[in-house]
C-alpha cells in the first residue's frame, strides 16, 4: 500500500504482485464502473463505481487469466501486477473533484487513478531492476474500466521497458461510441498527461477511449493490440445511458469502433462473441468460449506469442462490416 495512495473516498489503496519464473510481465487493471457527475458519484445515493479496495478484490479469488492453477493459462509462469480499482476514473484521473448535490451540499471524490497506478509501476520497475529482470514481453490487460486503462497506460509502460514486446488486450469496453467520453476524461483531468507529440493526442478535444489504442500504435508500431467483447454487452449499454447516448443494441457501434481502430492501427485484432454478458477475460468463459473452432484462450496465446490471428465475429464470419466506411469521430 504505497504512501499517499488512496481510493475515491480517501481510504488506503493497495496493489498485488505475484512473482513468476519467466522474464515476462502481465499488468492487469481491475474494472468497476466510473462516475463524472454528482448524481453518479454521490456515495450517499447509488454510486456507479466501487469506492474502496476490500478483501473481495484480492486477485487470488479470480478465475480466467488470473487462475494460475490451470496448465493452459498463457500467463501461468509470468510476473503479474494486479492493479485494483476504486477511483471512479478508469485508472486515469489526476484530481480531487468537488461535486454538488441538488440540495447544495458538496462532497469530494479522489480521482487519483494516475497516482495509484504510477506508484505501482514505480514499485514494479524498482523490483525488476533490483532482481536483474529485463522483461521480454509486457502484457497490459484488464476488464471493463480496466480495459480502457490498459490502452491508456501503454505508452508510459513502453517508455519504462523499451526493450520488451508490448501487448495490450482489453476486455468489455469497446462500445462507447459517443462524444461524451471526452468530457468524462476531461472531468477526471486524464488528458493532460497524454504526450501531445503523439498525433492521436494532439487535439485534446477529440480524444476518446479508442484513441488510446491509436496513440499506442503510433508511438509503438510493433505493439500487438486487441479487444474482446460480447456483442450486446448490457453493462456497456447501461453506461451508454449514463453518457446520454443510449442504444437499443450495442453491436453496430461496437463494430464501428473496432473497425475504426483497425483502420489506423494495423496491429489491432478483435474477438466479438454473441450475448449480453459483461467480461470474459477474468471468468471461466475465457477457457470455454470458442468461435469457429478457435478457442478464446488460444487466440490470446497466439497474440502473446506473435502468431497470426483472425478478427473473429462469432456468428460464422470474420471481420464483420470490413467494407463499411467508418467516419472519424
């Protein structure tokens, strides 16, 4: 628990580390909602985020990619840094914000995702140096809010470990096709830390969650980038309502977003599976899901090892809408 690191309510924040036997490192960002206005952030109402790190957040209770008892887990022998989430800012915030209720009373939320994550990265960097470990491969991954963070932190992590192969795999955050995302990022003060020298980040008013993948691709052309999503993820649809951009079905916007990334980031691949569920990577579905005979766990393993992979749309086709023009946001 780094000194000064805190959750949205000021309670202590902590991270977890599991040493491995290889020179590879996986950094996993936990999901858990988010907020950007008084109604959503009010801890006395119905907040749309997790406000503290509790015993239930310990990664030892996880399945999927964090189940190290499985012999088919592709990161079983990796060093793993688990980054819990409790700052309501998709791990990207850099401010203490004051919000005001309808009755005039005020409350503060510590959107300190940047400080927390950077403290964990500093610790990880120092540990690896002390042990003489030079990472060969760095995987940034996470589910929901953590999927956004995985791409957001890609450039800084690459700058820390420039000799490593960078891989970013996000789970369950591909359908937020709305201009309101930029306002949420600005509310968290997440934009100012992005390097303006990267073309994708030059216009601070035109940065969305997808932009993080484009920025990584521009700064690190050799990076391997990927996303997995359920085609009509009900949780993503709920947050589209919070963003005041509701959709009856997520599928079209999700596919447009993924195609937009793929157009400008050739190293990007996607895996879409039918259903309204939310999150695959940290559940048993990671091992049981298959599309056209291709298991999801094998698809991830192929990405980690640099093998050729397809873009899967699991209704019998691949790379849906590949010929549809996708306008720039």
